[in-house]
């Protein structure tokens, strides 16, 4: 099958995948793999080549990204369990000041969610949010929305969160992870600002249970929250597992750009690869774990991390299979012949595709990895070739992957329940906020694409 019928078949396959995941509750891994096989048959890939195509797409993903995701998730787990994530939050509060609690909690979430999943990050920081509400008297809903926004933005934009790492690797900029991190930080500006102002707006319209006094819960002070962890790690120790890998990747990039040679350059190139840089961060995290007197939990934390990232790895690999099937079909040739049409859509194409997948099935990570697998073979057609341009595609996919969070998204329920709101209030806060920041993000990305 070629031409327009193949495009129609592809669209039908994507719709089928969305229905399987969102309506029939089929696991994303099985849905994506099944649709990939079906599309391979319809696309006319020779039967004897289909198993090899599926195997190549699956194993290629594990080869390029599996270890990186595992190490990044382990670092996040250790930061959570040792109280280092809380220490990072404390540092942000001191930097911004308690006179700006909404901004403080938003930036706090943004920092913490770089290594920690947004769901976990909200649970970790929610007690601080409640303590700050009690201390400052600001709107609890505004603080909830700001915290959710900060967590979500870095979750979809900034490695080592698995989604952005997976997209970067799939799209061919995995070795330029520092660039992706930098672009992710830059692309966070508009959505953070938009989320902040929306939070202040909606906070005047809605009251949560902890503001109306309907919950009867005693809110702990900020000091009591910190005391529950015992002695928190020092600031340098808390930052080291995150900062050192970034510095190693930065030095490797500088060495490469400067054309350095010799043993030092080779060492920097070795340590600056994402796998080795995160391995160093993992070692520092393990040292932090034992220093905190929690070495006995090392095995269980590792096991819990593997359980957490396992489904992500398999869904990511399934996305790689779908991308391999697409690249092995005649679809790319058809799109090349009609390149002008797709170039007019440009950076909005990955955004819209990711937003459709996100809204349909709920998981941002699934939306990111699946969209990356679909878009990867189309990058030349869409006109994105340089690492900087492809990094912006990663950001566009991430922006779509937070547009929008609603009832089929676990994060929606985390924010709504811990923010002590009813589901209908969650739609006015969490769902509406993710629409606002998603649009703000793609506007900024579009502007950057015009500049770069």
C-alpha cells in the first residue's frame, strides 16, 4: 500500500490505538505493539521482514535509552527517600522568599520534578504547600495549581525525566542531552509565567476543602515537616547527583566544540555521555543514601525503581517499534513527495499529535514516546535537521504531552485529591491550567523556531 490510502490507514491505526488504550483499557504496550503489527501488514512490508523490523525497533530503543532511564529514575528515588528533594525545595524558598509563596512553590516543583516524577513530586511537596498556605494565608487552590504547573513543566521538558530522554534518543539528539536540557529550561519560561498568572486568577474563584475547613486536618508547620526526615542532606550533597552529571555533559560538549584532543579530552568524552554522566550521579546518590543512614534500603529502593521504570521502558520500546514500522513503509516517501504541505504545519505537527495522544490516553510519557517514534522518520520532511532544531521538536512533543490533563490521567487525581478539590473543580484548575501552559509553551517554541 502506498500514497494516500497508506496515510488513511496510518490515521485509522492511530485512532484504533487511542480507542484501545482509552476506551477498552488495553495496556499501552499491547495496544502499540498490536497496532504496529497491523500497520506493518497493511503497509505491505514483506511478511518475512516484519519480525526483524519489530525486533530492530524494540531492541534499538533498549540499546539507546534503557540504562539512561533506569539511572535517572534511581537518582530521583534516592533524592526523595533521603530528604534531598525537600532540601532542594528549602533552598528555592530561601532564594525566592516567603513573600512570594506561589512563585516559590512553582519554582520548587519545577526543580524537584527534574529528577522526580511529577506525581511523586506533588506528594512530596504537598505538605510544604499546605504549611506555606497556613503561614502566609494565600489561596490554597492557587498554591496547588502553581505547584502542579511547576512539576509538570519540567516533567515534560527537562531530562533526566524519562519522557524527554526517550524523545531525545528516539529523535537522534541523545548525545546532545545537555542541549536538550538547556532548551528545556528556556522553553519553561512562558508556561511557568502563564501557569503562575492562571493560578492567581483561579485561586480567587475556587475554594478547596482545607480553606473552607471541611477536612478537619491539622496542618503541620514547615519545621515539623523537615524534622520528620531527621537531618536533611547539605545543599551541595542534595545538588550533586543532579549538578555533576550536567557539568560532565557540559565539559564534554565544550571539549568537542573546542576540538580538544588527548587523554583529558577522551576522558571528558567518556564521562560526558548521558549513560556515564548519570552513572556518576548514581554513585553520588548512593553515597548520599548511605550517608543518611539508609543504606539498608539500597536493595529495596533499587528494586522499586526497576518496578517503576519497567512499564516505561516497555512502552518506550513499543513506540520504537511503531516508528520502525513507519520508517520501513512507503509513508516517508509519500510525505517527502508532499513535503511542502507538512512544512507549512512545521513545529505544530508534533505538538498536535502529542496533544491528541495525551488527551486520549492520559499518560504524558506514553504520548511523548509514541509521538517521538512517529515523528522520527519524518524529521527531514518537516525540515528539522540540526540538533538545535530537533531539540525544539522534543520540546513541541513535550508541550503537547501536557495538553491536557483530565480524568484519564493519574496526575489529575493526585493534584485534585491532595489539593482537596472535587473533580469538577479539578477540571477548572488542573485541566484548564494544562491547556493554558500547553498553548503558552508551543507559542514560545514556535517563536524560538523562527529565531533559531
